[in-house]
């Protein structure tokens, strides 16, 4: 088990992602962040806080549970459904940035795109991930990445955040 | 969990999981697109050997909102009315590839028989069996109570519920006593002695024969339907006397504590156990119970069917 990102690395990466999202979307009033529970939702809150500071206005942030849209429900034990909360400004016509902790197969993002389609029709959907570990199984890419971590398929990447785990770090574990 | 046959099979954590799942699924019913792809390609059979409006359409709506295919099967107009046995019906359903059977049956224990048999491999969901249990109704009642009186807690500790009326014939009362006490609520049964089952003193409840002394002390008054179709003997002298002593009328409504709610599993006998003005009053959550029923049944289908299939024979 090795530490791939330490607490200061994570905080630097999130601030950089905040700047990059604002740079890529000049109409900053139109941006809505949606974190994918559980850790993606916490990352979204943090990114929204720093983006709000930089942009000088509140960036709407919510969370989007994608459990009901997963294509692997039958292959795993029952997953509990997590909360979804969409900001009052909605997602219609907005620049939606999906935020997750690890981008891996791309299936979570595919499910998120389906889930979004049931809520509304954003102008664009972008993806930000703290870690991109490769091994994509679908034609999906991240627009904003904290850190590209080349991994073998046998390894697992574990993101820990203070809000849940009491510590900020990204670990690579050998299975 | 593979089947939902009785509340007594549920742990507190499982019951809360179903209620929490229902909270999230309730959003679907409010959304623009009332449909999720979760159970696409799965077949759910509604096997109703006894009349039902609410429960059948509620399960049907729940299954359809999760994109499952629904086959409705009622005893009237099917081979059951020609005398086909439960076994042969089950074998037919298995041959058609039913992933789950929602069964309502006049015989207590019919869902258990179906689940324990080798006749079919799918999940069995009890939608009311005889005078035994009606677990999905109890779950939707607990969901409704928690929404109004739960104060954000996952369970119902501290909530006081009176269940009033025909407890003897009521599967709703049996399931509710089990579930509400499992979730920490205190339950008082109010009924004439003739409408209480044998052995009720061993249930984890208080018993009263006097509605007026109980009504001001509880947060929830759950009225039960007087089940005339199951009454072959005389259980009370006449309907007017029952209504006077055990009916919920406008005068009794005034005795209820503030914030308390009136529930009824339906179908109501307006004017017998509940006065029309009470059923339509602001305290009544009876229509909301029906709406919550769809969310709760979606949660039941999700919890039983969405995960990895369990090995045949496991519970």
C-alpha cells in the first residue's frame, strides 16, 4: 500500500481543478456542480467553495445518485440508494460538471449521464475526477483531472477524505 | 433478503433500509420522468386471488416505474376459478420466467407455501394473506408515520400509535404491531373484546376497550376496516353501536392531541369505523398513504430484486 496523494497534494489538485473549470466556462453564472455520492459529493462541496471564492459569486452545488442507473446491479450485492439533491436553479441549459473521486471504467459516468437525462437537459456535461486511474471500458474521458495515476488492473485506488475517513489521502493497494 | 413474507422476518436495519430507500424513490414520483431503468427486463407477476384495488395498482405502478414488465393475474377470469391449485399456478408462472410474484391470497400462509416450495425460484412478496400479514401495508404506514412524526430519526422511538377496530380479522394490524414495535413505537390496540384475537395479551402492546380514554394520548390513530366479509358470527350488536363506541367521528377528532394524524389502510366504510368528515379532515393522511405506498413498494422491489441473485433456497 503506497500513498499516491497526500493531503496537501489533494488540496492543491482541487484548487487547480476549480481554476480550470472556471477557465473552461467563461459564463461562470451558468456552472452547476454535481458530486456523485459519497466521496464525489464531498469533493464537489470543496470545489464549489473554492470556485465561489475565486469567481466572487455562489456556485450551485448538488449531488446526483446514480445507483438506479448502474448496469452492474445484478452482479453485486444490494447497493443502498444515496440521496440526490439538485440545486434550485436546476440543470436545464446549464454547464453541468460531474465530480467523482476516481475515474476508472467510465460506467459510473455513463450511469450519471442517464440519471441527468431524467432531471433535465444541460447545455454541456463535463467530468472532473480527483484521480484518473485508466482502464476505461467506455468512450468516456475526464475534462478535469486532479492526478493521472497509472495503475495495474489488479491494484485498487482508495480515496479517503476527512469528512468521512478523518484523513485526506489517496492510497494504491495491491490486491 | 429474497422474499417478503412477514414483518417478523425483517431486522430493524432491514426495515429502515426499505424506508430509507423509499425516501429516495419518492423523488422519482415527483420528477418529470416517473421511470427508472433499474428492473428493465425483469418480470413481476401480480397474483391476486382476492379482491384488491389499492395494493394491486400500487404494486403495478411501482414495478412499472422501475421498468419491470408486469403481468396481472386475478383469480376471477383465470384458471384458478376453474379449480387450478396454487402449485399448478406457480409452475405456470415459473415456466413463464417470473422473477417475482406479488401474491394476495385468502388463505393465511399461502405466500409462505409458495416461497418454501420448489415450484418457483423467484422472489415472493406477500400482498396480504388471509388474516395473517400484510407487510407492504405496514411498511408504508411506518413510512407515513415517520415522515410526519419521525423528527428526522431513522426509527419511531417515542411515537405512540393506537390501532382501533377489527384487530381479529386484520392482517394490517398484525403486520403493523410487529413493525411499529420493531421500530420502537408504542402501540395500543383499541377494540371490543370480541374483535381481539386469542393470545393478544402476549403481543407487545397495550390493550384498551375504551377509545375515548386513549385518543388524546396518542400521536397516530390508525382505524381498521370492519371486515364484514370475514365475519360469519355476530361480533357486535349492530353497526350503530360499533360506530358509537369505536368509530372515529368529529367529536373524537377534537380530543386528539395537536399534530396527531389519522390513518386508515382502506377501503373505508365511511360512517361505520370512520366518519366522512374525519376521513376528509386536515388530520387525515389517508390519501397520502396511497401515494407513499407506491414509493415503499418500489423500495421493496428494489431491495428484493436489484442486487445479486441469491442462491435458490436461501432466504
